C-alpha cells in the first residue's frame, strides 16, 4: 500500500514524537488539503482536512503512524 507513496522532501512535521497536535512545515500552503493517518497495519485511523497547518492527533493511541498528504507519506510517532 505504501509502496507507491513517495517520502516527502517538501513537507516535514513537528514535533515528532508528538502528543496532541502536529504542525506541518511546507513550502506550500496546505490548509484545506485532505490527510489520512494509517496505523502500521495499513488501516485508516484518522482522516480530515488540514487547518492552520496542523493536524490534531490527541485521540490516537501511542504508536507509529503514517500520514498521507497529497500522495506524500510522512512517518509520525505518537507519545
């Protein structure tokens, strides 16, 4: 599933590991773009729209996740 997704050189997220919110640092405006968060089994555990260059993750359990924004994959660690 993640084989066709390219790791990002245009985005990065911080803090990582994170607890409640992640911020997205990008050369482009990403507000109103859709995202999906997958667990390590490839199941979608959260999705939505980016607001204020942030994604809320407080409802996720601790673990490792993958975020996909516009066919770009980012690895996230939730504390």
